[in-house]
C-alpha cells in the first residue's frame, strides 16, 4: 500500500476542517453573525435590513469559499496519492520513458473493442 506523504496529510486535514467550518458558516449565517457581533461589534442601533444583508452575503460568499477550499482539498489529496508515481517518473531516463510509452501503446492496442 502506498503511503501519502505527511505534508499532504496535514494539508488535507487542515483543508477539510476549513471546508467544514466555512460550509457551516454558509449554512447557518445568522448564528455566526450573532456570535461575531456579540464578540466584536459595538452596541449600535439594531437594523433588521443590515443584518439580512450581512446574512445573505455570508451565505453567498461562504458557499463559494467552501467550494474553493473543497477543490483545493481534493487536489491536495490527489497530489498526495500520486506523489510516488510522479517521483518514479521524474528519474526515468529518456530511453526508459520511450520504452514505457511503447508498452502502453501496445497494451491499449491489444484491448478488445478499441480502434487502433
């Protein structure tokens, strides 16, 4: 079994946590807005419209940010899984690469149902 390098594992764990956190903010913006306002905001006049606008912006941008983090997370996972293969391919001589390409060409041509 191939082992994923530790830096990819750490990045995947952090990115997964960020994805879950940003997705939960986008899913329930009112609670997060209230928490933020109670901790950092001064006592201002209460405005329902302002709070609705903030909630809608949190939802809109939160989903976009969560999806970007998810794409980066999946990309990091794929890079980690393919790391050993990429390292192996990096150190091949040109003759070995050509030989592998020939082998792959013959294997794809020998499969039934594929046109040459």
